[in-house]
C-alpha cells in the first residue's frame, strides 16, 4: 500500500512538472455572444484536462485564456462593460475589492476598438503572475495570479455567459460543429499592419507615463519658493565689470574627480532617489487607503437598485488639496445612474478627508476610488 501511495505521489509530481514546463492543451472552446452578436471565440488551455471548475481552480502550473475576436468592432466602452459585469457576478466581493485596480487596468487597456482578427491572450505563470497581451504586444502584467482567476471565473463560474459556453469550455465537443468552430478559431489572426497599430498603443502609453507632466499653478509656486533667492538689483554686478582673472593652473583641491568617484557618486544618487521614491509611494498609498476607508463607511446600497437587482462597479476620480479639501470629484467609470449617484453621495458624505502627511510631497493629490455594488445571494 505504501509503495502504491509513493508511486501515486511521484506520478502527480511528474504530471505537475510537465504541466508547468510543457505545452498546454486546448481544454475547451466556445463562442461569446451578446444580443445575437458574436464578439469572440474563447479557448481555455491547460496542462491536462479539467472537467469541472474546482479541478481547474486547484490545478497547478500554467494556464491560458485566448480570445480570438470575430466582431467587426468591439468598442472599449462595451469591452469594459461586458467584462465588469461578468467579473462582478462571478467573484467574491472581498477578492474583487482587493484586486479592483488590476481589474480596472484590464478593462481599460484598449486604446481603441478591438477588431476582427485580434488575439487577446491572458496567461497565468505560477511564479510570475498574470500577463495580458494583444496581438503579441504586452499590455498588462501583475505579479498576482488573482487577476487570471477573476477573469477565468467569468467563463466557468456560477453565472457564465451561457450554460452552453461553460459546458464547452469545460469539455470540448467533438462533433462536426465543434470542428468547424476550431477551424474558425485557428484562422482568426491579425495582419502585420494591425500588429503595428496595437504596438503603437503601448508606445504612446509609455511616452505619456515617462514624460514629466507640466506643473500645476500651485506646484509652480511651491517650486519657485525652493529656488535660491535672486539678488537685489543693487547687489548685481554691472554688465561691464571686468571678469575675474583666471588662474594659470587649477589648484589641486578643485581638480576634476576621478571616473571611479563619479560612478560612485552617481550610484549613491540613484540609490537615494529610489529610496525617496519608495518612501513617497508608501506615503501616497497610505493616504489613499485612508481616503477609501472613509468613503467605504458612507456607502449605502440604494433601495431601488436592490429592488431592481442592479449591480456594478463605479470608479470616481477624486482630487484633494493638502488639507483634504476636494478640488474635484469626477465619474471615471459608470455602472448605472442610480449606482453612480450613490457612489458620488458616499464621497460627499465622507468629507472632510484627513490632511496629507507632512512628509508626503506635493500640493494636490488625485485618487481613483472604486466602489463595488454587489447583491448577496
């Protein structure tokens, strides 16, 4: 008996290693449609067959979701609405709350319409986390596997696009119609010009991220105060004053530093900058957490929304000054008029917000505040 148990454990370990390092196999395939319009054919790839959600959820190793777009046009707003709704109704509120920023990054990555031929790939790497690519261009990466699981649950969770979709993703049919669907799936590919267009989305985003933003008026005033004071007019030397004589030989103490000294100084400066940026990031995240906690205390689910079964994810963009006073409150992502108003009321009822830490730099702070409205079942 012990020998059989050891053999079984060795087999499972070998199978797990094969799944993590080997080729993934197509587990299931299904078309996604809404209001009689087909948007994509979805394929789930696993290390070995998974016939039920629990088995797939606990399966170690790599996993991959592939979406081959078949719609002539899939606008970014509709893309976000469809995914947000499915994510919301198929996942636990606590998990969704903890990973809502990754969800927003995913639903907001398209910088234009998705079109027929596009290939969207969502991959889970055991150690690296979740990565998303479109037509071979990386558009999103997070070190957590949670995003992949949230997205996968939209296919195999309790409320998938349809019962047929879930059935065929869990167990690929082998009839003629399934063969025709596979043939269509394999022929959906982007051309070279489309690949370049998508790559330009990423390039534009990186440029916007790395280009320093122009300082706002309040920031300009702060910067001006930090500059050395300008001498009074009586203290300035006349333009016609003779230049000071230049020494024929540079004193030893003012010689240029050696290359090694320069490299050390640059390395020290870089480390100091990284430490400062890390400290500022921690202070900002702490302040953001304070703002969100204060908003959460004032969220009320509208009775009409409960009666009509309305759910959704609302995201507000809140801008504060150093004292916590609101400069603007804008709707960054809408769910429904009733839910939008409830989210905005929660922010207004949470006022005033706490002041920023004295160690946090900046005169204005902008936060995204996600609010999830989900009915318990």
